[in-house]
């Protein structure tokens, strides 16, 4: 596996791991890509992710690909703090000068960090939005959390974000539950950008949308990543999403990273046998 | 065998002993002490909702049992009590609660703020000036200001502990967007001492400015929800509002009290008959009466 050195990385993930169930000696050796399972047959523990290392620079999007259950979303949710990780070290260069391990933050500090440092766009908009609140209100939430107290100021900012994410402004004061799936996803992206985060985590952002809507959302995400110089992680099982949004990606299999490569290179010339299988299946 | 012994009347008498009579202020000393401890905690952390062991009272929960327990826990033999309901000393609930306090303590009652030391109320702060010799006891139906935006108790506790009130702000934002103005009238949410958001339930917005930097101590009691909280004297109380959406109290444009012709007190409207316009009267009856005598 070739080591790619990133100058000025925004995010640095080292030794990230998550095990469900008791951690016993040899559990790591009894699981993984080569063994062909993430489940330790001796204890029943699931090694959902282990020894995950990568860096992401500003303006760069890293893809995580792999089949269902390979640990991609686990990695993303550990970084976001939605689930507690078992081990590892995750640092954001813009948070506490990169001196704080995000994985060991207490819940209150993590919540504060997520206000303006890190946003997540979930596959299901219901997870990232309050469906009973208007589109504008959903953007007002992170803004007021960051201390915005001017009603017109919030309106202007919400309008600007919805315009950028191509949500019709005459829908701004409608509750999100009345929106189509694609438009909900655009509102979720607008909300994620509200406080100019340095890092955006996108978990299957277009899965569940029909092809033409998904293409529009992908275009939008790509434009925004460039415009705001965002660091991003894109989790997807869909190679067309990875190809369109990312320059580099890692391949996960049974909780382990099996390949770390430039996206073009991976798609043209995958090295690991599992990557080859994955790419040929996607290209078939 | 034990059961038989209990059913034997004479034996029961020997267990209970001599009837000690009704204790001063109805509650036993341990109960009063427990409520006072909760109140001390509440005063020390302004706006924080302190749980307490709400007792069964001779009034139903939701009918002022929380305020009543506070009054009974703090009342002393030299106190003078005033109880109002909707600003009215003669409301049925006010009369009953006052009678209970007075008969269980033997203290004096009054309708005059200036004579009183403890003023128990549900919907109003009296119009008259209150000073540091007064304690205002408010009966609270719903002590949780965030109840409208969150139901999960653990999540509510987390939001308060982290001062995470963004969803409260979102609800104010939504209110303004939908209605053009912030419509919440009674129980307007206020930030106390720059830290905790409280429900000022259920006094009208009109009374909110009276809580800020007040000379008097305000104690809130919710019997059904088993919570007390406090706004000590000289405490910062800020109604939550956007910088560019000023907090406004209720206005009845040009209305005057039918009895005392006041336009500077909180007025309530009585509907007119036969399609006539309604008439207005002071909500605070004692204040209105005093004005008429003058």
C-alpha cells in the first residue's frame, strides 16, 4: 500500500477502531479482510473497523468505498462522534490547534465542536433535519447555536444558503416534511454549511434519490466543496459518486482498509484482489 | 397474625399514640425542611429546576399544590399572606388556598400588597410595588420551558446542562415566520442570570419586566411536576428575543378600566352583549379598588 503524504492536512485519523462486544487477545488476528469476516468466532464480537489511518487536506474529498457492512459508515460516525470508537486518534487542525483528540471529547465539547467545525450530511434527511420545522428554521438552528441573535441576519443567511443549494426561495417558510427527497437533501446540505465548517462528512448523500435528482445533488456538492475549500469525506457504495466527488479513496473490506489510492488509479488499476472484484462488479 | 393485630382497633390506637393534632402549616417538619432545602438550592442556582418530593395536598395537583407547599414550608408565625388567582383575591381557588394557609397556621391574611409578606399567585404579579420584604410564590403548571420542543427528559436535562437552547430560538424564529410576530403570551421564556432558561408560567408578558432586577424573591413551585425554581432579588432576567425583534408587552390600544379608568395596568376584556364592544377591567382587583377609593 503506497503511503501518500498530504501537505497541511485538515483531518488526521490514526489507528481508528471500533469493536462491538468484548475485546480479547487475538480478536484482530481472527478477523479482517484476509480471514473473510469481521466477526470473531470465539467471542461473537464484531470488529467493525480497525487500524484505519488517513488524512484529508482542505479542498480535498476523500472517498470511502466498500460493500455493505464493510465499516465505512462506522468510520464516519466515529469521527462525527455519533458512536463512540474503541480506539484511535482523530485531529482537526482547526480545532484547538489540532491538539485535541476528537474521539475523547466529552459530549458537550463535541457538540460545540460540531457547531462550526464539522458537519454531517446523512443518507436519510430525517436524521440531519427537523422535518416539522421550516427550511429556514432548520438553518436557524445551527446559526442560533453559534450565537446568531438577529432575526433578519438569520433570514439573509438562510436565504443565501438555500439559494446556493438551489432550493426555491418561495419554499423557505414551508416545513421540510412537505419537501421531496431531493429537496430535503439540499436543505440538509444548506444546513451543514451554515457555520462554514472546515470538514463535511457525507454518508451516502445521494442514495435513495432517483438518478436525475442525484446527479443534480452531486453537481451541487462538487461545486460547494470547491467553492468553500472544504475538506470532505464521502462514504458511498456507488462508484459513480466516488468518481465524481473524490480525488483519493480508501477501500474497506470486513472492517479493514485494503487499499488507499487515487480514485482514477483505483478505477483503472485496482491492486488489492477485493478492490478488483469491487471495481469489476461496478463496471460490469 | 400481624394482620389480626392491625385490625384490632385498640391495638391500632396504641401504635399511633395520642393524636398530635394538625402540625403548624399542615406539613410535618421533615417535609417542610426538605422543601426548604430544595428552595435554598433553587435560590443558589437561579433558574435551575430543583426536584423535590411533592406531597399529597388537600388540593388536587395542578390546582396550586406546588405553590401551596412552598408557602407552607416558608411561612412563619408573623407572616401575613395574600393569595390571588387571575389578580383576584376573591377567586374560588385563591380563597380556598388562603383559607388553608390561614387555618393551619393562625397567621393574618390581607388583600393589600403593602401589608403582606408572602404573596401566592398563579397568573399575575400584583401591580403594586413589591420590595425586599415580599416573597412572591408562583404556582406553576409546566415548569419545563423546553417541553414544547423536546419530550425526552434526559435530552432536556442535557440541553439545560449545556445551555443548549438553540431549539428554543428556532421555535421563536418559526413563530415569527409563521405569524409575523412572536405570539407566545403567557409563560414567556426568559434567561435567568445569563444561564438557565425558565418558564415564567403562566404570568403574562406584561409582568415579565417586573421579574428583572426585582427587589423581591420569586419562588416557583410545580406540585404535579415535582420541581421548584427561583429568581432571587436583583437577578438579571432577559426575555428571549431577537436583537431586531423587540420584546413587547400586551397592549390594549386605548382601553381603560371600566371601574377605575386605568390604562396603565394589565386589563382583561369581558365580552359585550348583543354585539356591543367588550369592556375592560383591571386584572388586579385590589389595586383597582384602591384607585377608586383615592
